[in-house]
């Protein structure tokens, strides 16, 4: 098969299309012909060496496709079924072998392409608003990078439950995307001080929660906007990892809660995976959540996909098609 194989970590140039052995499914696995693989920031962190990987490896931990073989112990899935996954490496390839317990069926009415686009960022947004800080009507939240993959889904999930949404974006074009997703207040933080803008609109220390995937460049200004006992969910490092802070600062700012959540910890059981994906697919079907695919490239262009995502030049989801 053709796959992107990473032999050493580094710049985008290490993403090279190569011939690789077809994976052979273990007894508990299914072999899937990949229809589309999602491109995510974690792929960049792994490729660059920020997150350690054993080499060589085939990147990509999200996708959807059609089962072409099943292991001897698999009884719940069959050849021809369409399935989607997140959290399993090897997706930048024509074929991938995945434990049957780690995939979900793509429901009727959702294409493999849409499912691939929804899994990682959609489940992330789901756990952030349901489990990290259970968002509800009347809450005020700040969502950074509101035109991005996770950001645009988060906005829609926050509006679904009646929260007031502040969001930041890098450009005016992205502001239109965040507004269309339903954000109440869109701030172009490359032009104005976002913390001052939030305070001007709603007063000092007005937020119940900040969902922050941008990290280093916005962290300190963000936590100062939280109300007493507010929650800072710093879930990503798009601008770089957040610097350490003394716990005492959380006390001084009003007994804040600080968490650095990770998708794997919120997808611990089969039940949790099914709960999150069935709600996500349900909201997609009802129109509450629209997954926007901003860019689709062939597998051979994986390096371009990383350059554009890492360079702030994408909106919504980035997909690779083998
Ligand atoms: P996005 O599509 O949101 O792209 C990242 C965005 O961050 C950019 O488009 C840009 O938007 C903004 N940004 C601000 N500063 C920078 C910078 N210096 N370099 C690059 N981007 C910057 O990506 P994803 O939706 O895939 O991921 C968003 C974040 O969520 C990432 O940090 C990712 O690691 C994290 N994540 C965490 C998960 C978890 O479970 N912890 C799971 C999934 C994702 P703008 O121009 O508008 O500022």
C-alpha cells in the first residue's frame, strides 16, 4: 500500500509518500480501506518531536473507511461496513488495521468523509462541554481560535445549550466563519486586545470557563477573565506549550480550576466512545452541529496540509484522501 512513513522527526519535509507493507489484522482487529484521514495538531506535535514517538511510524490518528477484512475474533463488524475512528495511529495510509473495539459505525446519512472530519475534533469538543466543564444556559465561555476545527464545533455545541459565546480569531475572514457558527462576540485578537474587548462587553472577571487550544500566547490574559471558581481548560498548544504557573496564582485569581485535558482520558471505555460519537453524529444529523471541511488534499500532499494547518492558514477540518 501507499502510506506516509515518518523515519525521523522534524519539519514537514519528513512527510514522504512511500510503499509500505499492507497491515495484517490481528484477531481482534479490522482492516479498513481508508476513505479519508483527518489532519490534526497532534500529528504536527508528533512529527515535530514535541510529543515523543517510536520510529518509524505512519502518522494520523483519525479517519473513516470501509472494512475489507476482519480478524478471527471479530463478530460485531463485517466486510463492507463503514467505520470511523480516532486515537489509532496509521491513518495517513490506504489501509489501516484497528481494534474492532476502537471503531464506530458511520451512521446512515453521514458520509465516510464527514465522519473522518468529525471524529477527533468533534469528540474533543463534546468532552470539553459535557465533562471538562459542563456548559449550560447562562454560562459565559471564551473559545479561542473559533474558526478552527475544534473551535467552530465548540461554538456550535455551546450555542446548542444556550451559553453566551465569546471567541477569538486571527482574521476578518475567520470572523465571518465564527459568526456563522453562532458566536455572540467575535474578537479579531491579532488586531485588538482580546481581554480588554471581553471586559468592555461583559465587565471584569465575567467568564465561567475558557476553552483554550491556542496555549502560550493567550493563556495568562485568559485566566484573568475568569470569575471566582471559574475553569481554565487549556487543551492545546497551537501557539506553543503554556509556561508553568505557581498554584498560588489560581488562589489569588479567585480559587480557579485549571485543567489540561486530553482526548484519551475522556474516551476510556467503549460506552464513553459510543455516548460521545452517537451524540455527535445525532447533532450533525439534526443540523445542530455542522462540520465544515475547509481543505481536502491527496495523501501525497501531507506536508502541505501540515504547513497550512500549523501556519494558521486553514479553517474547519483538513482531510487527506488516499
Ligand atoms: P485549528 O484548526 O484550531 O488550528 C489552530 C488555530 O490556532 C489556527 O488556525 C489559529 O487560528 C490559532 N493559532 C493561534 N496562534 C497560532 C500559532 N502561533 N500557530 C498556529 N496556530 C495558531 O486546529 P485544531 O482544531 O486541530 O486544534 C486546535 C487545538 O486543539 C490545538 O492546539 C490542538 O492541539 C488541540 N486539541 C487538543 C485535543 C485534546 O484532547 N487535548 C484534541 C484535539 C485538538 P487563528 O488564526 O484564528 O488564531
